[in-house]
């Protein structure tokens, strides 16, 4: 029988009532003839509570015990979901990660899935079981210890199961009814997108549209897993929600698919560094060693052999970036006059695979911002994305103006 993966996030299993509602959705797919793998998150708020308990008990905790504790929320929902299905006469049982087994690396609290042998679950399907309820977010290390995949990791569990079981589709049930052209809280004209390409979703996910864990989209793209994001709170038809799929499956799309933003960015300028071969490596090597997520980079024209180097990073990393640069300066690896941090900027990006074949997107974006009197501080482009840094106080205005300019409120 064809396999379907259905994932229910924390808000979709927050109460016994909601678990019952989710189980009914599962029952509908079972009656269509699917064998279903259900991936569950912990009840909403549970994981935060568990993390809090660990921190309170042991601020410099042993990461293996952190995982033992925070993975437990999913165990509860997996068992409750299996019981609920059994009450509905659907043959179901629960599986914890280690029982499947979901084999991961030993990077505790940020483990990666290495392998999911399908044999155990397939054997049960062969015996008449119709639903395998699997605790998301967790696995087992080569040392036999429980691991977790990082916050939001049950999305990644779901996609990995869909790949391992060659599922027809992976449905992600959540508290929103799909992926939007921009954040609906910021722009009331935001529209739900019916279909979006993996690459676009990846840009939107990493830019702060927090619907799916970024890693889950990377995995879906690699294994071509059809992903559907939909609401567990609405009656669903077969084409509900947003389908995240290969771009070949999208016939017609807007040049720009969405406007993403990241509120808390910082613009860092190293004033007067020597313009010589190796200078970029001498600056960005130490920043990368310090774990700074540098995004945009600009080197100004040089005068008398000296230049300014500007880069952007999240505001929360500014202090660490400053420290890394000061240390590199003390060690004589780089020399600069000053490091100026502007922490009042935000990043706004237009994303769309249509940009590959159509020109003029950048010009339109810059014109739109200039018509609103918004000054652009830094620009960066990729094949399918144009990002600008602007003063934070204009962020909302910029998102709305760009959403209008690219007519994202209209479907193609
Ligand atoms: N319960 C975990 C978290 O809150 C994993 C998940 O829900 O995806 O991060
Ligand atoms: Mg989530």
C-alpha cells in the first residue's frame, strides 16, 4: 500500500481534544488506503518547559542528559496518539526514535539523521498495522544514547521518514494554513501560496518565515519529497495548504514569490583596513571560527592602499564579532582604525525563481524603496534573491511597498 507521512506540530496536539481531531484526519487517509506514518511533536509549550528544567538543574548541563530530558515530550504525544487511534479501531502503535531506529550522529541537541532502516515498521505494516506513530525530533547515536535534532526538528524527522519510506507525500499539519507571500501580521494583503519551489522555500525559511525547519526543506529538496504545509484546524480538501515541490511542477509563477525579512540585523564596518591579498581571509576566517553568521559583504574602493570592509550579521552576534576582530588585531593578523556597529538595521528580501529568466527585478525593487524615501545601506543578490539592509523603522513599510509593487496579492 502507498505510504503517507503526516506530521502534527505542537499546537495540533496541544490537548487531548486536538489529538482526537488529528487522529480523525489520520483515519481519513487510512480509509483512502494509505499506510500512514504519523510524526508527532511534543504538546505545545512542553519542550520549552523541559529545557527550562534542565537549565535550572544544571546550567552547564551534560548534553546527553539534556537530550534524554527534552526528547521526552514527544514520547507522551506518540503514545497518546496511538491510544486515540486504537480507540477509533485503527490498528496503530507508537515508536520512539531508538526503536525504529532513527540513527543519528552524536552531536547532542543538534544531531543529524544518518539512516532510517524501514524494515521494522514495514514488517508491522505487513502484519496489518495501519499507522506507525513516531516520536519526532529524536534519534539514537552510534553510542546508543538518545539524541535530538535541534528545535523544530520534528519537521526534519517527517521529511526523513518520507524519503526513507518513499512516501507519496509528506503533510505537515500546523497552526497556519500554508506559506504566505509575506508575514500576514505585517502586511494584510499577504496571500497564501498554492505551490512554491524547494529553493524558494529554503530562502524564505532561512529568512525568517518560520513555518518549516530549514533543514527539513534542504532534505526535501535533496530527496525530492513533496511537502505540503496545511492547517490542522480547518476542514481540508486534497489541494489545501501550500505544496512545496520541484520547480518543474510549477507551471506558472510570479517573478517574485515572496518578501522575507529579518528584523534584527547589524551592519558592521571595519574602517581603514589594508587592501592587500589575503585581507578578506584574515577578517572572515576569525569571524567564521567565532561562529558568526556573516551574510552580506561589501568591500569599498580603496584609497592609498586602505579600504573599508562592511558585513552584516544578526544583532545578537555583534559582541562576539567585535571580540573576534579585536583579538585578530591584537595578534597582528589585521589592522583597522575602528569597528563601527549599526544595530538599527533590518534585512528585506525579494525571493523568486522567476528572477533567473527575467531582468529588472532589482531595478524595480530599488525604485520602490526610493519612492518611499527609504535609503538602502547594503545590497546583496543571488540567482533567486535580492536582499537590502535598511533602517529598522522602515522595515514594515518596505515589506508592504514591495508586496504591492510586485503585485503579490494577485495569484498568477
Ligand atoms: N518539540 C520540539 C521543539 O519544540 C521539536 C518540534 O516541535 O519540532 O522544538
Ligand atoms: Mg515547528
